[in-house]
């Protein structure tokens, strides 16, 4: 068995790139594994190859990602794209597959930077083809220059919904309707968090610019929409909803949904780390120390996988995790780490301060947290919200019993799509806190792996030559 | 806090089968169960209704397993009727596939010895590679052969638990769950379940799996059970390719391919290990090369509940009449016997089979294994 | 680009055009496209029918999480179309329910 790799960073978004940058700058040999074909993560997806025209549409926040790629030139960095990490053990073995070949490597330290995902937005009909995430549409724009051209409907809540709408308009696309589902009471309930938000005035300015852009475009804009259902036979044909006391049917061939973003907790859950339920964003967050360190020696998390604080915060968290890794690997003194970290920590505190206001302002409406009975919650195994409620009547106390009774969360996505919702539904049905209801127990592999890939590892341990 | 005639401790497959059976026998039953996260063999098992190979050290266990397999259609029909669920019971016979001639010969010899101890009444066949391939065309060239047991089968174990639960609740049963029962105290009349004031039960049946080891002595019983970990791989759904269940690979009614199972003494650790996952994958591909490109979507580990000799323990307390113990590691196979034969005995009937005493914990007092 | 596609392409003079087939139909993609993007660009909304109920599904998350865009690529079933870049000459089919075992011809 060969020596362990000093540092493995998993994920090449802003957090992972910055962690790698700090570590390699201190002379730490670093392996950067990323599932995508190109670096940048979701936020800076395809940043290395987007044409100047596309960059102009996507805006300066997107262009910012380009300079994060400088780390890729470091002689200390081994960057491997298209690497699907399917297991990380508490003993710091990392199992991954590239081009159909499974491998494993042991690391002295690991920084997880597995990022975020759009919060799934379940409501009746949301599984129809032609219904997808607004972030997914943005991915299509970033990586393929694909623009919703025929009049898409955007529905949901959150800053990204407005950003995507504005980018579509800037690129010359058309929006048939913007259907905002933010409950009317949210802005009042967010007010107590406004003062902290004002530490980051740029976020408010950006929001105001986006809203003005949408007003200029004169796209129909519905507010306080509720009772959503996607209607159609083989694909989406129209969105039905109630707003302003009236029922509406808006025809569309593309329905883009958004309800904020949440941490992708698959790796941290599979590692068995403790997670806390955060009532403002209504999501789970792994328990971490100020450097991103977890309860497992040598395993840290940076970026939105440890709670949603945005791309800038992810960069800063990545820097902290990279500095700490360099210190613990003996490449930086504690004093040097702390000195380099000081300004990063200050900036991070300011970024974090803005978050509670946004979390409360855009907290999803109840109908997407605890959807109507007929809503398919688990898309893989086709389990409805009503069935989950039925399991509660059979004495089911939490998602693991629900999984056992009715297969919710047993499909290939392993509960990524239904997990939050299943816990919320059970909590409401039981009258219990989501924290007490808990979450699915996530088991490896966290991405599907073929039997042949697994079998090929039968004789080889971590770091053996393949 | 409440009162019940029968308190069944444990809401897994053993507890629910016993509770359902007691209810069928006209008893008033409350099941006490833990919360969402617990060591639950009922959520982690392979779903086999299995006869072959069981009872090599205790022929009565072979008899009992065969009886349960024979009773299974009756249980399934009643549960499906009561719950509206399809349990996917299928008993076409099953295989224990061997990759080497030596392994096949050893298993054949063991089965022949068991048949001799059962006076010849123990059906099985030893199939070489070519005969096996006629029944299982997907086997690979490395397969030496298999033991075929005509009474073997499988069922969906998760729907079994759900159906037992639904049927039990539908007939007026009660489940108290959310926390493990920490203590049981014999009273002048009956038992107190849980810390004071607790529930009051006339009778108590311990079906708490590994928890029985701690609870049994509180009511004058002995349950020397220990955990044995099994890991299983769950693959994506595939078109039907495997018409028979077998000990290492089975395809469920929904098309999911399951691969098992490791056997490890690791204490109360129900995790998974890359090494065991790789070994199981290799074995499965050796047996069925057609599986090499199928994807594993999940693996799990769960703890078997093993007595020193691997056989069930059924015992009524002599020190504290009214308390009894039911524990085994084959909660799926034995569900039919537990619901339809053992529960009526616990409800006050006569022993269902003349050899029931073979399963008394007394056997451990006499053997060095205790 | 078909008229019924809800997407249109931004002009990009440099991008090379690739050819692939979906369910036997000859389609164009741009170099660097994920397969899911190329399929959506062609106006195709459905990439699989589920093994549970046979319901049609299409790409939802585009980042490899939801497994709704499962397709068969050159005979290999259940590939995530959003995680694979299009290659010239790829033969792609929608998944119809549970996968078969072993590799089969893509466009029989």
C-alpha cells in the first residue's frame, strides 16, 4: 500500500477550489476530485469555456469564477474531473470512479466541498416532463448556451428565481409568467433579521436591480400564488394556480421551479456525522467547527454543503479549511494560519449575517413543505405525500420506517429529492419537531456503482496500484 | 400509561407476528417498540422463506422451518386480505450456489446427513453445472453447481412487516412506540412495563431481538443472544432474469436485485465496509456474469440475532408465569409458525409440536456454549 | 433546432456540431453539451418511463442528483444524461421501465 495522499478535496466549486488554492500555496500535495467534466461547481459551471457573449449575459458574479481556476496551474495539484465519489469512510478512504474504473485512495485529510442543490418543490404534477429546476435551466444556459425561448413559466420563490428570469430576458428569451409563491406574511416575519442583512447592502441592491429588470420586461408577474398544480398529459401543458383571489391557467411548454437551495448532505450523512435542523431555511446542516472540521478526525466540510451561505462565503470557508489542513499537515504554523485567516473570518461573518433575512424572507410556503396528498414526493419509487401520512397512521415515527413501509428514498437518488419533504410530512402529521423526526440513514454507495467496478476492488485495498 | 392483557416487547417481524397471532387467538395485545432509529433486523434482511441447510445441528429446527414454509401461503393470504398489500410470496424452490466442487460436495454431504437424521424425509437435490444451467440459464462458467431445495422461497419482508402492522392495528391492536422498554418488573399480578408508573400487563412476551438479552433476566428467562452483522447490496431494478431465489442473489417482485450477505462478528456496528461490499460483488458476478454492469444503489448492514447455536429460543418463564420469550434470527421464514402456531401456545394453548422443548434455553445451561 | 423546442441556442460561432441519435432520430448537438442538454434542445421532453408506473419523466435537476434523465447510451442502460457529454455518433434511447441485463444494440 502506498502512502496516503496528504489532502483530498472533493468538489471543484468555489469552496473546493479555494481550499485547494490555500493548501497548495502552502505546499500541500492535493488531489481535487470533481464529478463534473469542468471545474467551477454549479455556480461557475463551464466558466473556463463560456464565450464572452455568454459571460456577459450571466453577469459579473459569474465572471468572478474565472480567477478561481488559477489553482489548477499549481504544481502541487492533481485535478481529476468526471470523478464520481461514491464512498468516503471515517478512516478517510475515498472511493471513486473515473471512466468506469473504480479506485480508492487514503488521505491524511479530506475537505468535502460537495455543495448545494435546489430544494425540490413538490406539488401535484411536478413530475411531468418539461418541469424542471430554474437552476437546471441556468445550468443549460451556462454550459450549453440554451435559452428558454418559447415562453417559459417560472414559479416559486428565492433570489435565484429572479436571477434566472433576468438572465433569460437579458439573453433575449421570453417569459410567459413569473409566478411567485412567497407567502405574503414572509416579509414581515423577515424584518427582525433586516439589520444584520444591512451589513451586506450589495445583496439588497442586486435584488432591487433584478426586480426593476423584471418590471421593465412587463412579463406577467403573479404574487402570493398558491394551490399550484402542473397539468398535462405526456408533458407540461399549463400551470394552474390561485393568485389575487382568482384561479389562473397559464399555458407553457417549460415550467421552471425554484424554492431556494439546500445543502447536499449525502456525504456527511453517509459518514454518520451529526446534523442539526435549521428552522429558518428549513434544512439540515452538518455540525462543524469554525474551520469546517467535523467530529471525524481529518474530515472537514467547506461551502454550501455545510449550510447555505452563498458562493462568496463558500470561497471563504474553502480558504479556512485549506489553511487549517495546511496547518495540521505541518505546512503552516498555527500563527501563520491564524494570521492568514483573520481577514477571511471577518468577511465570512459579514456574509453569514445576511443569511437569516433571506432564509426567512424566502422560506417556502407550507404547500411545498407539506404537500397535498396526491403529490408524488419520492420521484424514484413514486410514493405520494398521502401514503407517507398513511404510514404515520401505522405508527411510523420517522423517515426510516417510512422507507421500510413504502420504499420512499430507496431509489437511485437515495432520498436526495424526497428526504426533506418526507421528514417534514411526518413531523406535521405527528405534531413533532423535524429535529426529532430525523432523516434517512444514508448508506454507501452515494452514487451508483456497477458490480464489476466493486468486484474489481475485491483484492485491492486503498492506494494499491490498479 | 395503560393496561393490557398481553404486552409484546418489540415491533419487528417476530413481535408483530406474535402479536398478530395472539390477537387471532382472541387476546388483547399492546406492542411496545423503539423509535425510528434502532437496531432493526426487520428492516435489514434478505426476504428468504428458507428451509435448506437449517437444522444441521438440531433436526427439530429443520422440522420447524419446513412447517413454517408450509404454513406461509396461509399466512400470506390472510395478511393480504387484511392489509390489501401484495406480499410477493413465491415458493418455487431455491438454490444454494457453489463456486467450487469442494464446497458443493461438503454441502451435499451435510444435507445428506441431515436427511438421514430426519429418517429420509428431507427433500433436496444436488445439481451439477449443466443441470443447474437448465433451471438458471444466467449462471456463469465458474459455478460448480448448487443444492436445490424445493420448499424454499422468498417474500417482500418490508411489506410483510407493514402488512402485519396494518392487520394488527386494523383489528384493534395497539402500538406504543418511540422508546425502548428500559425495564420490566414482575408484580403480584402481572407485570409492569417500563419505568414506574409504566404500563400494566397480565402477560409479557419478549420479542425484542438483541434487547432480549438484557430484558430476559428481569422475568426469570435467559436469552444469550449476540449480534452477527450481515451486509447486503441493493441493485437497480432489472428485467426478470432470476426465476428462483437463492442464498446469495435474489430478484424481488419489483425487479430489484439483492446480493448478500456477509457474516461478521463486530458487535453492535451495523455499518458497511468497502471490503465486504467488494467481496459480495465479486461473488455475485462470478455466479451471474450478466450482473456485471448492473449498478448498486445502496448497501446496508444489519445485525442478526444469534443464539449460541443459531437456533430459536422459545421459553415460558417458570419463575414468573405469564412471561415468555421468542427470539430467532429467521423472523421471515418463521413468521408463519410464530403467528399461526407459537402464538396460540403463548395464548394458553398446548404446545403446537411435540418437539417445542427443543427450543428451550435450557439447552445452553447444559452445553459449554452457554 | 425544431420549432417545438422550448429552448433556443445562443449564437456561438466557435462551437463544433456533433451528430447523435435519440430513439433512431438523427439529432445535432454542440461540442461540450451534456447529453441531457442536447436532448432538451431538440425539443424532446421525455427521457425515461419509470419502472414503477411507466409514467414519462424528463431531466429535472441537471446536476446528477435526481436520476430522472436516465437513458440508454450505446447499449448501456440507466446512464445519467446530464452527467455525460455528447460524443459524435452516440446512439441514445429513452429508458423504458426496468433495465435489461447485459449490453444490447442501441437501435434495434
